[in-house]
């Protein structure tokens, strides 16, 4: 597993986090290998110190340790009717 990268700016770091969340939001976790799931968890939760939650509406929300950065995966799915 790779160590945490040193980003040149906060904007670059946030772009990487958002890209990772978009990937995870679009991924079917049941089709990800156990190793891929473990690596994503290890980096985002343990190395970067983020908290990630799955909301009841199917979206995900993530925030850093001091809650100065909050990321929402996407808008809630449109409900029929």
C-alpha cells in the first residue's frame, strides 16, 4: 500500500478526496475485491482520518478530523412518483 501523498495544495488534496469519493460512490462494493475495499478504508479512514457515512437516502457524506472539510457524494436519488 502506498503512503499518504504530499499534495502541493489543499485544493489538490480536496480534488483527490472528491475523486476517490466519486469512485467509491459509483462502485458496486459487492463487486470490489476485499483487498480494494480494505485499501480504500485504510487510506481514507486511518491514514487521512476522515469519517464517511452512508446516509439513509443513499448518498454518502465525508468529513475530516476537525470537520473543516465536508464532502457530499451526490444529490439524493430521485424518487418515482
